[in-house]
C-alpha cells in the first residue's frame, strides 16, 4: 500500500492532510502545556494550603503538638507538601520530555513537508512544460500539413489551366514541394517530442511522483508514531511518581493509625488537673422557724456572733468551688452590682464620673443568691481582667498545685539545659586555653580567661535559679493532696467558703459585681484567691459583636473592669445592659470593659438576637 501508486493524482489532498497532521501535533502539544500549567498551579495551591495550616511558633501551638491527633495532622501537612512536590516533578518532566521535544519536532516536520511538496510541485511543473511543448509541436505539424495541402491544390489548378504560363506552373510546383517538406519536418519534430513526452510522463507518474509521495507517507507515519510515543511518555511521567505518592499516602495512613485517644485524654488531665478535691455535700438550712434564721456551722452563710470567722475555716480560706473564681462566688452570695454614676447632665451629687457612688442595695436573701450561683455561668471578663493586669508571678503561685508543679518542673528543665550548654562551652574554652598554653604561637591563653570567668558567673546564677525553683517545687509536692486527706479536705471546703462569705467587705466591688479583697487580707491568700483556676480559662471564647454605641459623655474608668471613653467615640457593644446600669463594650481586640449605659447611645444589630455573655 503506497500513496505513490494509490494516490498518484491526489497531490493537493495530500498537502491538506499533512497540514492537518501538523496542526494536530500542535494541538496535542498545547494540551500537554495546559496540563503542565495545571500541575504547577495545583502543586502551588497544595503548598500554600500546607503552609497555611502549619503550626505557628507560639506557646499554644507547641502545646497542641503534644496531642497525637495534632502530630498526625502535622504529618499529613508535611506529606501533602511532598505530594505537591511530585506534581511539580510531573510538570517538569512533561515540559522537558514532551512539550519541548514536540515543539522542536513540529518545526522539523514543517520544514520536511515544505521540501517534499516543493519537489513535487517542480515535477508537476516539468511535466506540464513537456505537455505544452508537445501541444505546440502538434499544432505546428497540423498547420504545416494544411499549408502543404493547399499548396498542392494550387499547383494542380495552375497545371491544368492552359492560359497559365509555364513559369507560373513551375513556381506553384516549387511552392507545393516546399510546403510538403515543411510538413514532413514538422511531423518528424512532433514525433520526437511526443516520444520524449511519453517518456517523461511515464517517469513522472511511475517514478518521481511515487518517490515523492512515499517520502510524504513516511513523514506522516513518523508523525503518527511520534504522537503515540508522546502519549506513552505522558503516562510514564505519571507512573514514575505513583510509588512516591503511594509512600506519602502510606505515611498519612500510618500517622492516622498512630492517633491514640487514650493518650490524648490523659494529656488533657495533665494539662488541666488542679490538684483540688471535689466539694462535699451542702448541708440543709431550715427556714421553717419563725425566729431569726439559723444556719449550721458548715453553711455557706455562717455568721459568728462576735463577727470573727471560725479558726478552722481560716486554714482553707483560699479554696474555691471548681469552675468559678472566689470573687464571682462572693459577688453572687453577698451583694448586687454597684450602680453606675449618672450622666454629667444630672444634678445629683454623684454626677461626676467615678465620683461618690450611691449606697449599697439591701442584701438579697441567701436562697436567691445561692440559686443565682447555681444557675449562672462564670463571665469571661472575670478571668480576662486578671490576665491583662500585671505580670505572672515567678513562682507560678497563681496556678493550681498540679499545674504549678508542672510549670516549675518545666522551668527547672530549661535551666538545666542552659547550665549544660554553658558547661559545654566552658569545657571547649578550657581545652582551647590548654592548647594555647602548650603552643603559645597559636594564641594567647589570657584572651580566653574573661570569657571563662563570665561563663562561670552565668553557671552560678543559673544554679541559684535552679535551687530556687527546686525549693518551690519541693514545697508544691509537699502540699499536693493524698488520698488519706480526701475526707478531711472536703469537709473543710464549705467551711472556708462560708467564712469567706461572712468576711467579704461590702464596699469594694468592680462594676461587674466581682469581689475585691481588703488591703489587710493575707497577701498569700489574696494572690491565691485572685489567680486560682486561671489556667482553666486560658482558651476563653471571644464575645461576638451585637451592635455599636456612641459615647455621649466622657467617662474615666478607674475601677476594675471599667474602660475610659471620650465624648463622641464609637465602640462595639459585646454585652447589653442586664439591668444593672452597665454595658460591656470593646475598643479593640485587647481593650474592653464596662461603661455606664446612661453615658452611651446604643445601636443593637437586629440580625443578632443577643450577645453571648457567658462561656
């Protein structure tokens, strides 16, 4: 099967077919280019996704890495990064092995096609010129024959006419002979040209054209084979990265199987365990007697006739109920919220912001306060205000015993690492000094002495720090509860709280109703009361915005929990007035507090039904 013999007369159609074949290769090459761009874009997006969810270098993220599920997720992100790298390899191989090679081959294909078809057109032009030469010879032979016949007829006519002279007859005879000779020459020329044309035509259609068409056929077949090879390469490029992608997926599966729910739950216990015991039972209070209500010694509202707390309750004054701070407990059981100051336009004596406050409201019955305590949830700002004010104590006394022990142990380990690092440096400098002593030409031994002295002082300071933290750690470990102390400490729990209720002052409260201790209170118990259970609320939830407000008057926030505002300032409302005259607002992510409701004009968002006040 040959195009030269089967398609000898389809020169133009073959030209169109080969042009279509080249365009097909170009279209396939463009497809490979688009696939390469997609792979590069996909790899880039995967890398950005992996980078987006990688853990940040902060304490919270480092804490999360202790959990097996978080470590498995980090492994997944790393493997996803490697997975993206394999897509980059696919794109690179396709670009170099397919796209670039096909781009060069297309240029070669166009050049070879142009050369073959130019050769075919030259052969066509040659056979056409031979045909034209034959036609011209044929017309000349025909014309000469006709002229010779007319000359012969004229001679015969002149020869039969008696009136014509002999000279005229001879002239006609000579002319007829000349015409016959010309016709004979034209015939010989025509025969020669005809034979040559037939030879050229045979060679054209049986030799030249078949050879040219065979080259074109070979060119097209090579193009088809090249397309097939490129498609094989296309699949091989993907197949080469499948084992590595499989390893990535295997590592992800392995990481998922390494997740240990028991270990993670144990880590939660280690992270948040306070070391306190559960509270004991609340004793019954008899309200059925008509006389003045009496309460048992372990009641939450135990009052002594002489106003002094029980000596036993003083031992555990710092103990609190779980999930609520002391100041919150006191505010719920003793006094209502402090009323806000009236706006400056008021004529009352307390019109000046932060001026003399209105007298305290009458104390509500204990049952109402106890019911409110049982049904309410602790507010976020009770713990946020402490975290934002002042620095963390060096001995971590603001933490519960178990968490304090962990922090102290962690600090001791860090100090020991620093001591080891400084010791290694000192050993290296000592060896260097010995070398300098033995070989003075290498350096001056006295140049190392200042640094050795500095390192010695640093190590001594670090050891003192370590001893200090170890002493605190020994103190904490000595105070941690044992199972034998469980019953005794539970019985002391409510006696401590009852004593705290009866001894809390009634004139030192923040606008949110939280309790503030007197200056004469025991400093150690005060610090413990302010800071206990803070670690339980480290991950506090940020309140969402429920509207905005505009300050109509300036207000100086001097009490704990309040915020200073200026006239005309616009703030975000995160908790509306609950009937106590205070509205909670936010200026920025790190600055929020309470302002008098009468000092601002509030615009609540209708799409928000209410603010989330409690956690």
